[in-house]
């Protein structure tokens, strides 16, 4: 491979925040012959309209913890063959992955077919590497942590912290509260908290709910409610909303903070069967300690969070991957 020549780059990530982190690294991969491997979500379908994209089944070890062992093995067996088919068809020079479980076979087959593997652990990890990072790490040629403690605990990794506070004032907002559960799983507890808060008169803003696939709550008259929105529609809602209530996914949180929203996060809890682990509690607590968001799990906590949000100006924040993108360009032999 000569300096400056185009690389065939596989961009591999599951849905939500994992996939958005790859989009943030476009200054590295945008000038190359790149393609996506992801899950069939609204964001994945949006990307597929403009980029070469392949879908694989959703696979996560935590599915067994939630009682979906049969589905986990079924999807994993399908993913083995689908991932091999994709790698044989596309023949990437590099795989850039942010995880998670559904990308395991892509990384394995790509490595066996001679590709170099770059593994960027999730921005959602602040205290230590993710399970995906631990399992796939031995296959990686380059390992990137996004928090100091993760880098210290993940042997052989480099650390690039992308988090940045934005000094500019937020854009003009509407009297709108947007509640979103994310693209992957339904989250009835979050929707119930918001509807109860509205019933109790805790907010007067117009309410829009994104409830997740298969969730059809009885929304009061005048409340806009949809299981899912397109990626563009989600961006529009976040730009307009004064208050956003969301799960603890990094994609939803960072996008809302960048848009200057007042944010209340309701982290999904493993012990309540809402997620595969409690990494969302780790993410939301970290951002709460930085004074960026409020966190609520109960109606009383939600009521207090609303009051605190209204008492101060929101802080805007984002993730800046320009330094990491530049490093990846140099490392790959074709600077961004």
C-alpha cells in the first residue's frame, strides 16, 4: 500500500451511539473506499441510502441474561455465515470498529482474511474497557480508549478523549419536551415517568414521545407519539426541543447536549431487565457529575430534576474526533 492510496475500509458498529462514533470519524474514512456493516436500525437504514451498507443480526451476550438465549444463539449462528459472506465479498484492508457484540464475527473473519483491525472502545465506558474490547482486543492491531481510566486498565491501548464543552449559546428553542428511548429497545419505564409528570402538571411544554418498536402506550390527547422516527426527524426534534428526556445511550445524550437541550436521563437498568448491563448508569453519572445533565429513576427524582433544570442555563457539549482521525490517517499510511 503506497502513501496516499485509497484503502478499502470496513466501518463496523452496532446501532445507536456505536454507529454515530464512526460517523464522527468521517474525516479519516471519508476519502477512502469505505462501507458500513451494522444492524438494521433507523440510523443504519439512513446510512444505507447514501453509503454501501451491509446488515448483520443483533447479537449480544446480555441477551441470555434477559432470557433471550435462543434468540442469541439463532442470531449468532446466522451472523457467522453472513459476516463471512460480507468479508469475502468486500475484502477490506482495514476494519474500524466501535463494537459491540454483533460485530464480533466481522472482526474475526476480517482478521483471518488479512485485514488490519482498529478497535475504538465505546465512549460509554469511563471506568474500564467493555466486554467487547476485552474479547476482541487480541484481534486488534490498534486499540483506542476514550477515557483515561479505560486506557490505564486496557493493556496496549492508546487514549484519545473526544469530549468537549461548547462555549457558544444554544439555538432558539420551542416550548417542546421530547422523550426518546433510542433505536434499539422499548423502554416503558421512561415513557411512564414522562406521562405521569405531565399528568401531575410538572411541565406545560408540548410533548412528543418516541417509544421504541412494539411499544404503544395510551398517550393523552394532543401528545404526538411514534414507535420510531427517521434519523433526520430525530435530529430535527432535538434541535427544536427545550427539554429532552432520554435513555442513557451516548448517541442520544451527546446529540441532545450538542443541540443545547436541557437533558434528563433515565438510565436503563440491568436488574430491571431493561438492558444487558448497567453501563448507562455509568455514562449518566459521569455526565451528571460534570453538571451537564440530570438523572432520574423515580417520579420524585424526575420532579426534582425538572426543577433543577429550569433553575440554570444548559451547557452545550459534543465529541471532537479530529485528533483521533488524524492519528488514524497517519497510522494507516494515508493521512486524513
